[in-house]
C-alpha cells in the first residue's frame, strides 16, 4: 500500500472540513475523488488524521480502531479490494440493547464483527496473527453501524479512508471470552432484522481469521508511524455484508460462543 501524500496541506484541511461537516451534520457529499481524481490512499489517511486531531482537540476520546473491507462479502458489496482502517471514539459507542437515533446519520447499515481488546501494545511492521493473539486480553461480539457520508454509499478507497472508513456508531456486547478458549476461525454469526434472518456467515470470512485483520491494521498503523496501544478496542471488520436500517427496525446479531448483541433504531 502506498502512503504517498500528493495533496497540499490546504487541500487536506479543506477535505477534512468537508468530511467533518458531512459527519457531524449528517448529509451526503460526492466522493472526494470526483474533485481530486489523483488522490491516493496516503492522501485519504492524511485527511483521516486531520479529522482525528480535530475530534480529539474537541474533547472526543479515542477508544480504539477498526479494520474495514476485510471480508469478501464487504469487498464485493463496496467494489473495493484493499482493506482500510479507521479510528473509534467514545462518542461513537452505544450501549447494548439501546435505542439508536438515525436522526444524526445519513444512511446507516449494520454489520457483525468480532472485536478484540488488547492487553499489550503492538507495533508493526511484520505483526502476525500469532502476535495479535498473544497481545489480546479478550474478544467480544460487536455490531458496527456504518454510515458512509458519500452519496449512494458509493466510494473508492481514498474517499472512504478520508471518511474514517464510514465509522459512525458501534455496540459491543454479548459475552467476553479469552481468544485461546475459542476457534476464532469458525465462529458462526446470524443477523436478524425485525425477527427475520437477513444475513449469516462465519468469522473465517475475515481474511481467513479475524486476528489477521488486526495484524493488518497494526501493519498499516506502522506505515502511518503509529502503534496499537494496550487497552485498545479493535473491530476486525464485517463478516457479512452490511444491512440497511431505518427507524423502527430492531437488530439482533447472534454469535456462536459469544452471545448476542442487540439494538433498535429510532428517529
Ligand atoms: C466501509 C467500511 C467497511 C467493514 O467492516 O468492512 C467496514 C464501508 O463499507 O462503508 O466497516
Ligand atoms: Mg465494519
């Protein structure tokens, strides 16, 4: 992955303000590459870094990271073939079984993920899935509510990286387990919307093993000059494709061995 930055500092700030406006006021914008066709993935991460700095300066607390586009189902759904990473803050977290407002979201979708909580800091490059498992405190099931700010949920990698990987909300829940007590490759998950099964999959869909996605994230962080701190909450990427939700919908994600995560959506 080339982390080449081609945008001027002014353009990075301009695009960050455009994405920040769309995120905080919940409106759709055209993908950034319509105006900057030569934008690179490195440019996308420069905009994402600017966004993170602004949120942290405004008092948001970073709680961890997310890997995205790590399963075939997600890559096919979004027409992208390289994984991405994004940051997670306290403002994005929602309690299990809660009512989540869609008022401040553009076109939310939900996806089932395995989340990791780290007990030691990881530093790439060269981080492997075995390193990740050794550094993991426990795993838990999560539902990510993604919300691309790009019209029609249509984007390319530089644009989605700049939009912080479509991060919007997330819910951790179920039952926390030690990774060594589970076979993290073969966990089944079923997602129900309004009592009907809408999608299902197995955790191997995420790069063969969800810990591989965390290793990839650590190696991307190294390219960005950062590590994955102890205590981080990290989501490994949607196992299934993402499912659109609207006010009135209720979601239950049932994970084998990890219990379930539920929420409902309101205006
Ligand atoms: C990009 C974010 C993908 C995942 O788990 O694959 C993601 C998107 O699909 O909007 O969070
Ligand atoms: Mg996700």
